[in-house]
């Protein structure tokens, strides 16, 4: 090994990086920016109370009063059907119902926060000092449609649509720009909108089999129910795919380097990964976070996909969210067309 | 289509200027360039790297906006009406384009053919650039010459009236260069106009009917290759290689220029390049002078003047000099 060679190669690599301002920004500036923004977002916030429902019936009032003694629990009273639905959709961490033999707790222990909610509820209902009380019954929620996996699969479909649009479209457009192929195309009589539409169709057509693959895997391997309309599901996949592809086009409208589009994509994608309701429910957020998650297209596509897969939802119920997603995608595309850098 | 669109020069540029600003540094790429390219010719823009050739061509192609100046292409101006109609009449081969790596030659041509209704068929263009055998080969498996011929093929699909070729043979082997030259000659024979940028003097000399020598964003000479070479005042060169420390001391440039038939002299270290009107008169006189001064001759060559000599004569630099811009 020749140290002179190693040193020379290291210096060239370092200069290559240092002399690319966008690479430096996305490597150093972006994480710092994220640290500042997330630091402010989560600073000095008291832990969110965990949502618990008491099923309406005899002794429900007394149970609710006992549970409310814990400041970490947000207690509400629901009828049995609404409570089941809320647990299935991740809006609740725990259900409590009164029986002749005492309270029975039900949760899906695989969900984030479910076990913490159970422990807090047990402490509220059976204080540690009270040795005489009988242990509480706990039921694991394992009915198809109410498990964490049932809730997760539609979120993964949404996440896949996000990735296909942002990386499949945005990254590839910038790649074509760096290859100077866009320059070559723009000196032909082709209209810019013809190119972008063709590009979107070429890539977008793939989102249907991708979504189908994840869904079929969930249905046949994990027993995830599919209770709604297939047509509504297809409509949502196409609308969601279009929304994210439009966003991908918008992000790719100006960047000249792969580093820039990777940074911009991460900037957009990371918050949606974290807060878009893929791995844990975002339905309980309040304040600025509530506003932020409602502004994310991923929240809406995931919510609608879960409606269709976990409940008997028809086409009519998804027309509005689908139209919203298409409108978002169209707006992104229009701005992208106006700003698009071909050279 | 107006009469101006079908008659008159293929390209008319007047007072063209383009600058690029990066931070506080302003680079003048094109500096008041005037140019008229007649129809039906192969017109060469010859100059070193950074002379402003590509910027000029990209302004003509509608890719780059000039800061000022008048641009008329096939009787039309950009952004004055239907740019698409003008683009239908142009064929463009940019300096550097990478097509879809996983697409075959035919697939690439089908894509570009879709932009030109009524244009040439893919098979016709494949034959024009002799790529029939590679029709089903992917980009990644093509040689540099084949890739460049494919780039030219995409420019020929629309039966263009005006073809822009920006340094089409840079980096190619001699055989690939000659194959591309043949494509250009065929296009011209069929009545097309070609604007070719190059820094290869032999390419310009072989292909071009007229040449504009460009340097520092301006046209510094214009004419046919023969006219440009004649402008040197002589068409032959004698290149001398002599012993060290002789030129400029034991024999001066003026001594050489005083010899019969010698028009001009350029000394560089141990080499001297003499521009001569007639080799048979100048050569004996040169040898006699060197012998009389006791200067040993290490090498001698005679050759015809080239466009490189024209460029050196005009600028004092070689075409291939790095940093000539």
C-alpha cells in the first residue's frame, strides 16, 4: 500500500464533495435543519395521553371514573361496535368493558402503546396497595380486521405509492437531466406536457401491480380482510399514485444533481414516513402536528385505503378523497411544468 | 409558410452576445458575433474549446437565450410564433447526450420518430447511419462511434432542412469519424444544410464548404477552406528542427524571411515554421543559410498549409491549446 496514493485519492474525494454545494447542504445543512425543526416540534411537550375506551354498559361510569385517575389516559365511552372499529383503526390503545367478574381489558399487544395503556389501566383499576383485589382479565385482540397487521398492510400500500412516485418519478427525471437527455428531447417538436404525461403513464402503470402484490400478500398470507369495493381500492391506488407522481415531478422540476433530488425527496418523504400513519396511528395528534398530518397526502390515502380494506366501503365513499388526491397531483404537475428545467 | 421561411440564408446572426455569470465572475461566451450560413452547404464553426461555438449553436437551436442580438433560423425567429413548426425542420445532435441505457437502438429511434410525423422510417435512418446490424443492441453495448451515429440518426429522422452537429466526432477513432463524415456528405448531397462545430481542422477541411473561425466569441475569419489557407499568403510550410540555442541567436527570423520564397517565419524553441510560396525556391536557400551559419539540422519536413496554420496565424495559439478560451 502506497500512502501517497491513498492520500491523493482521499483528497480528490474530499474536494469532489466539498466543491458540490448542494451535496454539502444535504449532508450537513439538512440534518441540522431537521434537528432544529423536530427539536422545536417535540420540545417540552407533555406525553400524549393514551386513548382508552370504556364500553357502554353497567358499571361503565364507575370504570371510566377510576381510569380517569391516571392523567396518562384519555378515557371515552363508546358503544361496543364503535369501540371495536376505533381499536381496529388504531384510534384506541385499549378497550375496557365491565363484566360480572370484573373489568376485562382488550388490546392488540403488537401495536405501539398498547401494552403501556394496559399497564396504566391496570394501575388505575387495581392500585398496587390493594392486594385483595383479583387480577384483571386481559384479552388479546386477534380477530381479523382488528389486528395490527390488518392496520399495517393498507399503510404499506400507501407507503409504496409514495416511494414509487417520489423515487420512481423524481429521481429518474433528474437522472435524465444529468444525462442531458432532457436537453436533447426539448429540441425536438415534442411538447413538454406530452413528455411528462408519457413518463407518468409509463411509471404510473406499475403502481397497480405493486399495490396488488402487497395487498394479496396481506390477504393470503396474513389473513388480512378485504371488506370494501375492489373498484374503490383501484381508484384510490391510481389517485394516490398520481398524487405522489405529481409531487415527484414537482420536486424534480429544478434540481441538476442526484444529491439535490435525493435531499429534496428525503425532506418530503421523511415526515410522511414518520407521521403519515403508516406504522402508528396519527389520528390522535393535536395542534400543529394535527395540522401537519392532515396536510400530508399520505395521511389521506392511508385513511381511505383502510376504510376500503377493513370496512365495507364502496366507491361513493372514496370519491372525495380520490378527487382531493388527483387535484393535489394535478396542481403539483402544473407547477412542475411551469418551473421545469430542461437544460 | 412565408417566402422568408423557404428562401434566404439558413441562419442569420447579427450582434449575438451571451454572457454567463457565476458569483462575481462574468464570462463572455459570445461577443457580438455576426454570421450568415447559406442554404445547401456544410458550414463549419472552427475554434478551440471554449471559443463560443457550442453557445452559438445552442442559441440557434433555441436551447439558449442570447442576451442580445438578432437570430433568424430558416427565415423564422424563436418565440415569435410556432416554435414546434421550426423544430420540425431542424435536426440536432448535441455535443453530449446519453440515451436510455437499457433501450435498444431501434427503441430509441422509435421514440424520436414519434416526434416527427411524416419523417423518415426507422429502417431508413438505420441504413443511413449503417447501424442495421445493431438495431436490437442496447445502448450499453454500443461503441463510442456507434453511439454517435445513433445520435446523428435521431437528428435525421424528421427529414430536417438544417442539421446541427456539435463536435460529432470528438473522441472517435478514425474509422468512426470517416463513417460519420459520409453521413454528413450524403445529407448535403440531398440538399440539406449542415452546421458543424469542430476543433478538428482536418474534419473542417474535409467536410465544410465554408468555415467561420471562432475565437473568444467572435468570428475572426470566414471563407472556404481554400480561401482561408490562401489568406496566409502561401500554401506551403517548411518545418525545421535545429540544434539547441541556434534560432534567434545565430539565425534570426528576419534572416529567414529575407530568403527567396519565404513569406513568414515562426520560431519556437528549436523549431521554425516557415510559410513559403514555393518550396523548390525556398528550401535550397534555407539549407544554404543554415550551413553558412554552422547550424546543424536535426529534422526537416515540408507540408501543405492547413486550417491549423490559419488559426495559429490569426491568434498565435494552436487550436488544441488548453485554456485557449
